[in-house]
């Protein structure tokens, strides 16, 4: 829908707003509208409070990953009220923990024998989007730092609860996905943002499993150390390209990926001299690297 700019006195401009939109929002002459600038987009909104989005989900099993996926996605896609049907107290305890640890602004407001209600009680502002997004990347950076100390430096330092760190990463990701859906922060490129953030999440998830699978401290070979260092550089390149919106940096991402896979990873596995613990590390590390690299695809769509 196109509208022509109409020049007014003192250098100002006006446009006609669609009559259908005015009627649907029950607007009258003289009412105030919210006008926000997002890059080249101008977002005009009324004070009209839309109907709250309600979602009804059912828990089938007691797997933490299954429950987390259902709750996080109901929240991320913009639901304001979530009714969760559960089968037993074990499921409810996992659910309660997930809401407290991985969701910002939601709380359980009602519990019955076989269902409960979770609601948005905070109505978080969309202007927190970039701040939370930077926290998301900062926590992943910390996960890289912890991993390096454990498997590269063989540090004797005691690290905090890796699950708490992971919960914070999920919490920040879920908030950003929710804002993408609910506030339409990035407008026509929302699909690219969503795919990019999910890909980065899966990359760090591989690092998380690397740390959880290792029950002891281990000093890896120089070859694996190099792959780790190069993977971290790859992550920082993607982060820099994203926040600076610099497409030229992505050329370095492609070069770095080829260096890791063809010059370091393949020659290492051909040697066939990797022990059991190193196999676990290498498998998760390459899984992390591949997902970081693949994130450059939706990132290109964001930047261009």
C-alpha cells in the first residue's frame, strides 16, 4: 500500500492513513498515535490494546528437552497466556523450573489438578531488544572462555554451574525471538533474524554438551587446540558482522571455515590417533563450527 507525501508549512509532511486501519482501531479525530523509527521503517501504532494471545499445550512425557521446547516456543512466538496440561507432579516441577529459568516476564498464575496457567506479567519494552541481544552473545563468549580453560589450558579453576549459564542464554534468546514476533522489530527481515539466532543457539548448544559430557579435566592435542581457537575466531567474526552490519566480514567467514574443515579437521581424522575423550570434544566442536558457519546465510539476508 503506497501513500504520497503531502508538504505542509514550515517544511513538515503528512500522509493519509488507511481508513480501514482507523476503523479497526476505533480511532477518532485528535487521538494520539505512537510513531517509532526502525532503520528505514516508520512504525505507526495506536494505544489500542489487542486481544491477548492464548495458547493451549499438552505435555506428553517428562523429558526436560521436550517440555522446554514446547514452553519456550509458546513464549517466543508471542503467547500472552499459556495453558499447560500436565499428567503428573513430576512434569509440573520440570515445567515450573523451565518458566523460572528460561523465560523473562512470565509467571505461573494458576494451578489446578492437571493443568496450570502461565501469563505475561511484565510487558517488557521492545527497546530492550538490542541490550538483551548483546547479553546473548556475551554469555556465549563466556561459554567459549570456560571451555578453553577446561580443555585447552587445563585450568584448576572451579567454574560456576554450566546449567545456569545455559539457562541465561536460553532466556535471552527466547526474549529476542518473542520481540521479533510480537513487536515486529525487524519488519520484513524477521525470518532471517529468527533463523540466524536459532543457528547461533544450536552452535553454543554443542559447546554446552561438550562441557557436560566431559566428567574430568583433560588436556587436548595441539591440533584440537587449533580447531578450538579458529572456531572461536569464526564466532567473533559472525558477531562483528552482525552488530556492524558489515557484509565484507562474511568473506573472512568463508575463508575461515575452509581453513578449519579442510586444513585442520580432515587431516586430523585421517591420522586416526584420537582417543575417546578427544572424539567427544572434536565431535561437539565441529558441530559448533558448522552451525556458526551456516549462520552466515541468514546473516547475509539481514545485512544486505
